C-alpha cells in the first residue's frame, strides 16, 4: 500500500512595527525524505534621532536563509 502524498506547505508573515518578513517552504522529496527552507529579512529604522543632523541611529538591516533535509 502506497503512503498518501504530503502536500507542500508555504507560510509567510510580516511584522509591521519592525518590518520583519519571514517565509518557510516545506514538503516531501520522496516517501521518507522531506525538506524545509526558511528565510527572513529585517529592516528597522533607528529609534534614536540625532538632533544635529537628523539621522536615525540604531537601525538594523539583515537577512538569512537556511535549509534542512
């Protein structure tokens, strides 16, 4: 008897206050093997204002990706 096929799952979320975006894709690669790929991107404006030149300080921008079998 053949096992039922597992569907591919796709998830995403966005967090507006800090502009964090996260995505995940997972699914089967065979009867006993699966995969998952996760990624994120963050872009935060600074929360400290320099009163001399009006620059925003302590901001952050970054991204990452990872995979798993």
